């Protein structure tokens, strides 16, 4: 019963997020992709603003903090380019197929991590990426020539969000909701400005309000709910529930847009689900060293990396403050997370927790969620 409420919040976050794709399909009838992307992300900023204020105000990383440059990269990749590629793809294919293609984001995040951020994936992770690619190919073949083009655009959007996820995972000076707010505000304003400069608004005030409302609920509120769920369930469990969002989107496309779901959709969904499962199970274990350093980020005390004392604080409760890590060497299964960003070289005991790489927040607030 104790986990029922945060689990329900994670499911609601996934459902709201999944509804964003079929809702956007309808809104594209009167808005250009630039205009709609701008309105959606401005709505996202509005939806996540209360959580950002509760997290310490609408502040940015300091000018000397490399987090500000990383945030700028996340805004460009995940806030500007990602949604545009998605919406251009959505004009060419059905919302159900586009929703399922978005399942590729977890594989894209892993690939970007391997190529540019010194992450590693094993045999199961590589198999998961192949399963995700197979699912994408199945959908592309079903949709025909336009579907192949649409699939390419959506997979490119996932690559942008994969880069966004990796960059925001290295920002520890502000909270996930604050990252999401600034991404939504800056990217939304930029895309809307381009959209208004290139074409006049040809929709009613009610349709503009609807677009902002979709952004508020499907992007802003869903991310705020996910962050809240993560604080009780932990990031991994909450994200595993949130991964159902594309399947919610496909179901909503069938229910509200009348799009048929055929055998290709089912096969692709199973392939994407298998890929996500394999990627989540991929991990490795070896002896590794954590040098001493200090930093500030959201953390809990049951993860094996935070042993500073809090006599009256439950070990599973997320909280934020500046703290010091003493030097340690240990061995355990792990992923490339906030305390394990390293590459294996000739050393017998690879170093993790490089002070040059700040740690991420429990959820990154990145990706499609503003």
C-alpha cells in the first residue's frame, strides 16, 4: 500500500505523456510544426513551474558552472530539434506508429552514451538496441515510403532526446524540474518565434489554448508527476513504469483517432518492450575506485554511495545538500549512473566519480518532457 500512490503517479505520468502524440496529431491540422512545438513546450514550462518553484526557485546554473553549457546543449537538442523532428514525422505517419517509434529513445540514449559519453553496454544491451531497431523497421515497412521517412525523423528525434538525457544527467547544480522549466521556456519561445516569422497563426484562440494545455499536461505535469514518483519509488522503478508511455499513446490513437492497430503494431510493440527490458537488465560489475570529492545533488542513503549521517532522515528519502564522498574501492553490479561514469583502460581498478563529471539528479527532467 505504501508504494501504491507513487506507482499510480508514475502510471498517470506515462498516460499523460502518451496522450501527447495523438493530441498533437489533431493540432497539426491547423498549426505548423514550429508553432505547435513552441506552444507545447511553453505549456510544458507552465506545467512544471510549480514543481520548479518548490525545488528552490527558477534559478539557472551559475555562469562558471559547466552545467549552464550542458543545459544550453540540452535545450538545443531536446527542446528545439527533438520536438520539431517528431512533429514533422507525425505529419507523415499515424499517431499509433509514431508513439511506438518513441520507444527507441532508451536505445538512442544508450547509443549516444557509448559514442560520446564513455558509457558501456554489454551483450544484453546490444541485443536490446537491435530489438528496438527491428521494431522501428517493422513499423516503417507497414507505413510504406512515407512511413520510412517518418520513422527516420522520429528516430532522429529520439537521438536528440538521447543526447539531451546524457547532458542533463551531468547537471547537478539545479533540480530536474528547474531543468525542465528552462528547457520548455527557452525552446518553446524559440520555436514559436520561428513559427510566427515563417507563417501567420491560422487557428482560433481556443486551439492555441488547447495546444498550450496539451503541453501543460502531457509534458509539464507528466514530468512533475514522474519526479514526485521517483522520489518514493526510486528513479529506476519510476522510469520503468514511465516507459509504458508510447504504448498508452498507441492505445489513445486507436480509441480517439480511430487508427487501426494491426499485427505490425503488435510485433513492433513486443520488439520495443523486449529491447527496453534487455537494456534495463544490462549491467556489469568490477572493482572500481571513487576518489574523494564534494558536490550537491538529489540523493538517498540506501544506494551504497552516501553514508554521511542523517539521524532523523529515512534512508530511502530523496533530499539535496552539498556533501563529501570519502575515497573508496568496491565491487558491485552497476550502470553508468551518477557515481559510475568511467571508461575501462589498462588499470585494474578504474576510477569512477571523476570530479570533472558532476552527478545527475534522480530523474533528469530531460527528453520529451520539456
